[in-house]
C-alpha cells in the first residue's frame, strides 16, 4: 500500500496491477485501475452493490457506508503492498 499525501490516494496491487483508492470530499471513495479484463472482473465483484460505476471518469464511486468493506476486500486480494 502506498499513500500519496497530496492527493490522498492509496495504491494496492492485484496481480501486479495498481488499484487506486481516493477519498472524496463527500466521504465516498473512488476506485480506479488501468483497463484489464481479469482485474476488472475482480473489482466489479467487490464494488457491485456498494456504489455505482461512473462512466465519465471510468471508476467506481463507493458509498461512504461501504467504503471500509470495499477497502478491506481489495486489501485482502492485493498481491503486495508498496
């Protein structure tokens, strides 16, 4: 896991591909990763039902009440942390 202080972004790696989690002013979180079908399927399974897909930004917006659950699930799937 790597935290960027300026942007409040946490980075996890699943199958050596970064997954970025950013805190939003609303208390929700944004989850973004580079395009990858296998990783997309994993992230979809974690995020579905806990927020919505924002097609403008091509990321998931996870509602505040589910943020810790989604972060924990991504953390559990991560192959390593930096």
